[in-house]
């Protein structure tokens, strides 16, 4: 046998072993009665974390389990299912997708299609952009995405209900992605906020209809009688602390964009801007500033000349 076939066989063997061994090693954390969160990595998606960058969670009621977001791949969804079954033997009756970003819904492939629900606009957004997201994730994450099909949710119509002793409300917002579903459990005073809230992690702004819009949504969240917030990214925290973490960053970013546009600065100037000390706790801040400068700053420039 020549050397080249031997090398190819060795590479194929390594790939096969890697395919067998990859795992997200999900570890649910109990944050309230019957309520669990699986923390994502505060990082960009890569082949080390398999795209596991967002928080998911579930409420294991006495009747059945409600799941909030399903992660970035079928494998993640499968491992989330196993983690849930280790805690509760009750069936899964509802799986919510908070919005249309792929790190939150591509795990749908592991769940019963009939259980998948989201806001009506989110289902439309997934219909338009889902296949593009899935393709990009396959390219970026490789074997982690194995067998991940696009399984869109259907629109949720019931917004107030009781399941297994938990009084639940579905609340529609739009500041982060144009359609942002929030789940409020009045029984435990836990709010699953999706990506409306990023705690100690700089927010991603790619699809916001506007920072002012987002900040207005955060003010509305403050009015809810909430003790604990499960953010889309970052650690679980008291509601006031988590909302403040997001609004402080967004307010600064908005002011930076407005000032830069008024002064006629370039995108590169924003990317290289000095970051104030009070934002030192915001992980991935330089990365997110760069992204926001590219897709948000032109809108601020246009506003100057209107």
C-alpha cells in the first residue's frame, strides 16, 4: 500500500472517532422550582463549542415539560432531551423558539414537530432565512451539525395558560430581532427573556429594528413582577441586574454611533474606539462592536443627511 492511501485511511479513522466522541456535555442548572437552565459559552461559534453559545432552559412541571429554545443542532437537541429525561419522566408538551437566530432553533430537529411553537413573525423569518442559517452552520461547524434538518415551528396562539401548577404567559416583543418571544412564569417569577437580554455579554444587534426600540422593550420588561431573568446569553441573574447590563451597553452604543456620525467618522474609527471601564464586564465587546459598526452605523450616517 502506498503512503497516500495510508494517510487517507488514518484521516478517515480520526474523523470517524471524532464523530463518535463529540458531545456538548450539557449540565442543567436549577434556578427555581422545577426550572432549569443550560448555559451556553460566551464565545463565537466554533468547532470546539459546536455552536453552543446560547442559553436554553426548561420547566419540568408535574404534568409535562416546557422547553425554551433548542440550541444550534440536532445533536444539541438530542442531548437536551436526554438531560431533561434525567430530571423528569413527564412528556414534553411545548417547545418554544424565542426568535429566528440559528443558535436558538436548529435543535428543533430533535423534537416532535407538533410541539414546536413561536411567534407568527418568527415562523415567517425562519421560513425565509432558516435554510441559509443551516447551511452556514454546516460550513462552520461540520460534524456537529450532522443530520440537522430545518424544522420550523408553527405559530403559538394561546398566550396565557396553566400547566402543572405553573401560571405561564407568552409575551411578544420585537426589539432584538423583530419578533422576540418571552416566557414569564408567574408562579416562580422567572422570565425567559431570549435575546432581548444579554447579561455581562455584549449584545448582538444584527437584526434589531433599532436600539431605541430595543431599549423601550427593556423598559417594559422592568414593569413585570420578575425576580429572575434567564438571558439569551450570559449568566442567570436578578431581573434588575440583567436588564441593566443590556440597557447600559445599548445606550452607550447608541450614543457612540450618533456622535461618530455627527463627526463624520468612519466604521474603522468605531471598531477601534476606546471602551469605557464601566463596560469591562461585557464579554465579547470588541467582537460585537465590530459587527454593529458594519450593519448599524450606515443607518446612523443616513439619519444625519435626512
